[in-house]
């Protein structure tokens, strides 16, 4: 994934500031040696680093949500292909291991390969990722299928 120029520039700036903060602490610029300006700058750098970490965590959650939806879509494709061949839907996740290339992909929001919902009726099925607890609050996409 490429970062937008502004985001990349901000990340590099914050990274450079974090390095300066670490360097200042490492050379012993502590306590009475610090001016009030130094202390204010270090405090601002610490806040900036904390903010960057929070942004990174949030971005990772969004990426994981996308991955969970993508995996559910691939599973929905396998469910539909098998249903067309069999003339009916199957709602056992384990029955799609072969169709998925030998393994069901891990849902990054649950941390498991069983983190998907399959429901069926005679001529329809729905597939979605489970929301889990690792991706924050979100609503997974539901893929509706029809024979």
C-alpha cells in the first residue's frame, strides 16, 4: 500500500522527531539540564509519537477489515461454485477447504479460520466475515448468493 505524499511526509517527520527524542534522552538531557523549551519540545514529541502509534493501529484495523471482507468474498465464490455443481448450498465451512486451495484463510478480525458465517436456505446462501474483536467496531459485508 502506498501512502499519500502528505501522510508519508508526516510519518517521516514524526519518525525523525521520535529519533531526536530518543537521542536527547540517550545523551542525558534530563532534569535540571533541560530548559523549559527543551521540556516543552520533548513533551510535544512524546504526544506526536503517541498520536502516530494510534493512527497506525487504526490503519491496521481498517486493513484487517478489508482483508476479512476479501476472504469472505473468496469463500462466497467457492460456496457458489460448489452449489452450482451440487445443485444445493452447503453451510459447513470445513466442506470448502479443498475448494479454497487446502485451507480456509484466517479472518484477521477473529484470528481464526472459523471466523466466517455461512447460512443457507434451499436456493440462497449468505457468507460474511465475523466482526471479531481485533478490528474495532465495524460491520462486515454480507455476500448474498442465489442458485
